[in-house]
C-alpha cells in the first residue's frame, strides 16, 4: 500500500490536459470515460502500472473496468479534476454510502491521496448528525456494506461503530430487529465501545468525586481543614475523569500520510491500534 509521503506533487490540471487521454470502459453497460493520463497515473498506483510498460492497456490506452459502479467512478473523476472541492458532492443522494464505496474504490485502485480525502469526509458524515442520512436506518446499509468490503483493521470500521453508539437512539420495536440487521462482529464491537464508556477507571473517579462531594457538604460550614482536604480530593477525581473522557472521545480516525503528520496530531488526539485477537480498535 502506497503512503502519501511517497507521492510527488500532483500535476496541475492545465499540464495534465495537455497530455494523452486514456479510455476507461466502466460498468456492465460499458460507458466510456476519457480521462487524462497524467492525472490518472499520478493518483493511482493501479493505473500507473496498468498504463506503463508492455501491457495491452498501455499499448491501446484502454482499460476495461466492467465491475466498477459508474456513479463511484464519476465521483473519482470529479475529485481528480476539482482537487477535492466539496460543492459537487452535494448533488449526490445517500452521500454516506457513496463515500464508503469511494473509499473502497480508492483502496482497490491504490489511490492513497483520494482515499485519505474520502476518509476525512466520512469522518464528518458519521460524527455530525445532520450529515448522517438519518441514523439508524441509513447506517444499517453503511455498516453492512463496510463489513462486506473493508478489512476489520481499518479505522473506518471502528468509526462506524463509534458513530452508531453516539447517534443511535432506542425506539420502541427497534430493539427487536437491530440485532438481526447488523453483522455479529459489529455488535461485538458495540459491546466493547459501551464497555469503554463504563470503564472501571471512570467509575472509580466518579465514586471518589461523589464521596469527596459528600464530605464537602458535611464540613462546608464547620471544619475548614477537612473541607479543604475533601475539596482537593474532589478536584483531583474530577480532573482525572475529564482527562479519561478526553482520551475516550478525542479520537482521530484519519489516515495520516506521514509519521510526522500522525505525530503532530497525537499531541491533541489518540489513534487506533487494531487488536486482531479482540477484533477491536483500541485508541491510545
């Protein structure tokens, strides 16, 4: 998998459009797309290899992609020529699912810059309620698609878990069907996420803060020294609880292109470490 720090600067659209054209035959209905060679090969290692050397595709300048969804390829092409401007995305219905499919496209065709840009949009879509296509109903399709097409180790899978736990609201009758509509591995991760929310460390902090609060109330108007001691204990427990909550919720799901970028981000956020045995993304 190519990393972003290995990719040279992209050619300008002006430079790219002065070069060769590649024909891509998309979908079972075979819709021909004409894309500039320089942009396509710069952003995708797959096309870079297919369109170089002695391959048939390189000689003829034609690449058949009969199993690719036309809408998703169109999404990729629009990104190539706009440089990631988001206004054109507003024309898509069910944007969440389109973004997830685009992420899978970027993974398959080894387009790391595109995939990273899509991941940023998925993060916004999942974590911001008004961009969510109406959770939980739309999210069912997103989750099932993700578990069919994306490796468990990818942060986007844990993002969907965390987003679901954040936004899903209990409605009468939904509890009877939700476990049937979601993958068992996803439900396993939900248990882990709710377990994190009720971690022993957090509960201990809350208990210590409650005990200290009772002591403060007891000594508030009578004994200064015990009150001050209880106040110090309360502040310590409360501050620790705030820190633990920050670690729990200040999560970064982005796919950083360089170690330096990730290190800089780590100053404010925690990052995922996938545990294969637990099938869970731990943030630390």
